């Protein structure tokens, strides 16, 4: 189904105004999961401080109904920025 121009514009505006899906704050990665899990899902940074640990979290989170591709991309970006990891596109 093709979206109308109005639908595309409304979607773009909503995405611009949307809060980030993941942020780093006070030693935690905080994921916005909405009302499904009372608003946020926190991961202590020490539990995701290596690429292997982060991959384990990504596997775990992928089973959550609220976890989207936006969450995936955002968590990788926030973690790699926090730890100084180089991520290849």
C-alpha cells in the first residue's frame, strides 16, 4: 500500500519530534519501550561493556515485542559512542 504525501509528512514530523529510543545516563543504557514495560528498560553499562556482551543483550532484546530496528540501531550507536568502538556500516 502506498502512503499519501500527507501520511509521509505526518510520519516524518512524528519522527523528528520523537524522543531518542536509547540514551546513556548515570551508568545505564536506557531504552524507551513505552507502556509495554512501564516506559523504560535499563541496562547497566557494566553488563554490556564488550562487543560480545552487547551482542548477548541484542539477542535477548530481539525477543521483546517492543524492540524495533530503531532500538537496535540506537543502542549500537549509543554504546559504540560511549565505549569508543568503531562500527562499520
